[in-house]
């Protein structure tokens, strides 16, 4: 996985740093990010567009993993940024990310969030619904301020891994329906507004997608509408944003295609459609989250208790679980793992890795072939970089683990471990205890 390897001490090493040293310094559980791998992924997307001479923006979908350090890294790599809440926008601003490259998403942005976006004069707002369209127009009028927008449309395609579903009228909480006239109505409203500068359209068809079919279908459906809108309203889309969703390999069962291939096929299709309808080539924007950070993240845990259910299963518990990685419990997501302190020892048994939360569903990995474990061994779970830390929680009042960035043999702490004091920080007493 990534730049991880087994070093001369016989330990798992990530970004040139021995994982047992990381555990000594930072404790467990610990999120470790391989910075050079994130850079490599970012460059992979960007270079493909550049080589093919296509005007593009690659916006990092920060919901996958948003911290100040990560946003700084995205900035260094020349990415744009997709934020979906005031909190993600605040993080971007705190990281001093260039505001003109921030895109604001979300199906229920509040007045406060829209005002915040306007205060910072961010690059564009991806308008999701009629309520937002009117609210934004009103706020802009109050402030006499213009803003660039995209319209999020639902093309009637939903894709997940190998499955994509074609739905006439998509049943989704997001976006303007492309088929039933809502998108056209939104377009007219946006075009009639004095304050909204409509750059183009956006769609996002799903996540963890292994094939290009869904993206190409979406591009086709959108183009046939864009053609109609050009004829009817003389509207020309400067930007076509096809969202994120590029799949990654969590286990050997997953077979994603390389990022560059998604990009190449998307570009080809957009070129084809543009020329078929004799329209000018729009800028192509994409929004990868998982595919930029997913396989760069590894979580290190300490092995603790064991339970043997004879002839059924061996449970091995670690010192984290659904509080730092809710994906197995929520989506039955699968992961691979090894013992980081003795990866070369022979695989001896099949065990199931349990978390420490008080919930039967808190299982990180079922039926994992593993070396013989002793307590205090270190379990490294791979590919936890996307939607791990970002969906972490304090269930059972478990403090969230710290985040360490490793690169070229150096480790930098970029998020501190939460403490028990942090856990009760927002609590206020109900009963006032008067000391006598
Ligand atoms: N753009 C939009 C509008 C999105 O809604 C999303 C993800 C992305 C981009 C980035 O998608 P990605 O490239 O990361 O697949 N919590 C789930 C994933 C939810 C994705 C939501 N939207 C998980 O852990 O699998």
C-alpha cells in the first residue's frame, strides 16, 4: 500500500518512518498519512488534464478529510477545494486557502453560511435548490454583491462501484432534476438575476465508482440539455463539473481503474459531445475526495483483549473502533490489515477485529487472516484516509485519535489527540454544587 514497506527492522514503515516509532511517540489509535502519496494522487489528476491541454479545476472534496494541514497540502498541490458547510469553509479559511478556488456545496446552506461565503468572496457557490437560489439572490441584493454559481443538476444516473442505476426522475435530496423542467426553470431564474453569474452546471453521480460508464452517461445527458438551453435561452456553459466518486482499492476484491483513465475518458466524451452539438469546449471540473486521500491513510491500533468462541470465531479487540472508523458499521465497508510490528511472521489464523465500543456492530474487520497476535502488538488497518477521521465521533466518550503526516522519514503531528477534558469541554452543570 502506497509508500509503505517492511523495513530492515522487520517493521511496517510509512513515508520512511517506522510505525513502531510512531506508536511510541504518538500512542494509539493513530491516523498516519503518507504525504507523498497524496501529492502523487493530486498530480495524477492534474497532469492528465494538463497533458491533454484541457482547462480544468481539480477540487479536493474536503469532506473526505478536512484539517488545516490537509487543506495546506491541497493548496501546495494547486488543487481547488470543495467545502460543504460553514465548518469546512472555516477550516479552509483558517488554512489560508486561496478563496477564489473554494467551491461551496450543500443541499441546505443557511443564510449565515451563504453570508460567510460572500464575506470571504469565495470562487463559486454550487446552488442546489430553488430555496437557496432565491435566498442567495436576496442576500446578494441586500449587499449589492455578485457571486459566481454553478447549478447542481441530477441527471438521473446513480452509480456505486459497478452498479449504476438509470432513473427517469431521480429520487435524490440533491439538485435540480434535469428531466422534469426544474433545471431549466432554475437556469432561467439564475440568468434573470442581476447578482448571480451562472458559470455552468454540476453533477455528482455517486461514490466509490469503478467504471467510467456513469460519468460518460451523465456528460451525454447534460450535453443534450445544454444544447437545448443554448437554442432556447442562448445559454453557454463555461464550466462542466462532473463531481467526484472515483473508486479506490480497499481490499484485493476491489479493482478500480487508474485515475488518469477516468479523466481521459471523461475528456474524450466531453470533446465528442461538444463537437457533435457544435458547442465550445467547457472547462472540466472534478471533485475527488476518496481517491486523493483514501489509500494514503493507515490507522494504527494496539491489540488488547481476545475472545475465543470455540469452532466459531476468534475475536481480537483493538483500542479504537467505530468511533474512529464508522465505515464498517455503517456501510459494511471492508479493510485489510497486518501486524505492523511483525508483518513478516507467517499468517497463522483467521480472526475478527472488534472495536472497543459498547455495540455488537462495532467490528472493524471480519475474518482477517493474521499473524499470531500477542497483546500490545500493533494492528495497521490500511486505506482509512477518507471518511475515517472526518466521520470520527465521541461515541462512548472516546477521545478522537491524533493525525500524523509522514514524508521523507519525518513525522509531523497535525491534529492533537483529544483529551478527557476536551470531551467534557462543552458540558455545563445542571446541579450547582456549593462548596461548604
Ligand atoms: N462531490 C460531491 C458533490 C459529493 O457529494 C462527494 C461525496 C464528492 C464530491 C466526493 O466523493 P468521493 O470522490 O470522495 O467519492 N461517507 C461515505 C462517502 C460519502 C460521499 C458523499 N459525497 C463513505 O465513507 O464512503
